[in-house]
C-alpha cells in the first residue's frame, strides 16, 4: 500500500523561483498601474491646459476687441466734440467781431455826426 506524505515541501530553488515570480508579477502590476495613472494624469492636465489657454485666448481677444471698440468710439466722440467746439467758437468769434465792428461803425458814425454838427454850429 502507498501512503502519501502530506508534509510535502517545495525544493528551496522552487520556493525562490515562486517568490521571484510573485515579486515580478507585483512589480509589473505596480508599474502598469503607475503608468496608467501617469498617462491619465498627463492627459487630464493637457486637456485642462488646452481648455485654459483656449479660454484665456478667447478672453484676451474679446477684451482687446472691446477695448479697441471703446477707444475708437472715445476718439471719434472726442474728435466730434472738438469739431463742434471749434465750430461754435468760430461762430461766436465771427458774431462777436461782427457785432463789435457794427458797434464801432455806429459809434464812429455817431461821433462823426456829433462832431460835424458841433463844427457847423
């Protein structure tokens, strides 16, 4: 009759190989998970940076566009105001000089008449 020895021990080299194999499996699993995590992280970071740079660029374009529009409107309004002001000032000066000239002519005429009347009398 054959009896089985239940206290079976693996040979020390087989134990070392098994241990090395388990360590290798663990290392491959760990490196694989780390690589997957790094790829996911870099991908998400890249997506975030692209979105951020895109939004920033859009914001800067909008801001510069609005600023340019505002400056053009402001300069245009300033030019219009200056033209109106110079026009009104010119009109006022012409009226003033005209009235002053009329007044001087009247005054000189009246003085001349007064002097002529006094001289005649």
